[in-house]
C-alpha cells in the first residue's frame, strides 16, 4: 500500500450533500463556480442541480491515491454510485506520484481527482496541475487546511499519538513527560526518510516550545531517550505490534486507532500527548485537465459534506469540519476532542520542508549514535 500516513518524503488526511455549493468564501450559496477544466475556461455560475446533471452525464470519476481501504473511501465511492450513478476507479500512489501523473498526462489525461499530504498541496499548485473549486462548507475549513483560491482542501486530519501495548506497559503514557520517565523502549520510525517519524520529532518540539523553524527541543528529547538506550530500531509494522514486540509506538492517531481496533481494543491504549502534538492532514486536488471535471467537483463537495465526513471517520480519519455531528458508534472509534487541545498544525510548510531536510543528519549525529 502506498497510501499510508507516512506518505511522501521529507515533509509530510464530509451527512447528505448540502443543498447548494459556494463559488467562493462568503459567496452566494445558491450557486457553484465551474472553474477551468480541460483547458476550457468559463466564468458562468451554475446551480447545484446543473452541476449534478453534468456530473451524472460524465458518469465516472477516476481517482489516484484514494483506494477503498484507506480512510474508508469505499463508502464514499459507493455513495457516489448510489446517489448520482457515478462509477469510480482508483490507482493507489504517493502524493508526489499523483502530481507527476497529472503533469505527465496533461495532453491525454486519465485521472480527475487525487488525495495528497497537505504539504504537497502547494507543490501541486506551483506545478500548475490543479483547478480551483470551493465547496459549500468552505468557510468551515480552518485556514491551514485550504488553499485561498480553492486549489486544494484538507478533508481529514491526523495528529501524532502514542500507541501503547498494555501487556508490556502497566502505565500507558499520556504525555511526553510520562514517556521520558518510563522504563520501556519506544519505536519512532525511520526519521532519516519517513514523514510520520519526522512529524514525531516535530510533535515533541512543539510540546517543549519549538515549532517547524526550531526542531531542537524535539531532537533533545529523543537524544536523551537514546542515551538511555530506550529507542528501539524495530519497525512498527502491524505484525510486530500484534506480536507484542513494540511497547510504545509513535504514530498518527489514524494508524494508532486502526491498529487498536484491528488487534485488541482492550489491550492497546491510544493517547495524544498532553503537552502538545502536531496536526496534519490530506487534501483533495482536482486535475486541471480532468476528463470528468464536474464529477470531480461533486466528489469534493460530497467528501466535505456531513455524510462524507462521517464516512471518513468510520475509517478512523478525523473530520476537518468540527461542526459535523458523528453518530455515537462512529464517534466511539475516535478519541475525545479534549485530547487535541494542545495539538497544533504546521504554521509554515515551506519552513518545515527546509527544517526536515536537516533531520536525517541531526538524527544520525544526535540520536542513532547512542543506540546499540
């Protein structure tokens, strides 16, 4: 599977469709803007009814990096079929591969919509392969989770968390301080190349006063653990976790909650560290050259509708829209909102990209050097 929370390198996820779409933030919600698609520019504004009609006529949406098994996309694709008669197919790939595909196929496009790590949204825009589209719920999306012009928008989010095997750790950590004072080993992942692992370092930095421009508090935290030989070089694979070879793993909450329920909900504990953590997410990009542009726009709107957001939450992906009321059984899959009080999004991804480039060498020189 290419679609994992560690998707990408260096830097680093929608109740019934609302009645009307918005052309822009604060715009008239009785209309929807149809942006440039396939090289055909139009300034006309159409109703949701007309957009839906056009999408149905296209009859298909082709995605990349949005497979059935990832974040419960399967229910969204099923709904697009039953509600609008729109068929779907997907090719799983990384964020960078999605953008490259859109660019390489501009003269003969096959894909309509993709799902990329939020850091790759601006990359897609600068590459010139996206078209803007703002959904009816645009104003509810936090500023960090959307492009001002509508070229990308986060649909679901993830936060760095602790996954603890209670068979191995009697007092599961709920804070970085707990983690520091424990006597067990932890798995961080490969900070030299995995985005999820690098985000774990950033999360620790945020907890101790740092940010994307100052990673030192995070490096210092793990350096101290390494000096105690408390960092395991084992991989946090599902097999290793299930076999009981990993006492505490630092993962996106998306992964932690999925593993917890997959293996044994009573055996594993998931917590967002109290002092602070980092929030990131995944964003839809609509191919500028999409062969089915209206179906892609309708898909984005459905993803951000209440029903679409609930679909994602069923797959452990935390909705980007805070106003969505999840059914009790779905809400029970996720952590309480109060655990996220001190979690913060990356403020500047360009700064983080530069900082992340320094992490491999810092990790080698300050952390790995102390491990057996």
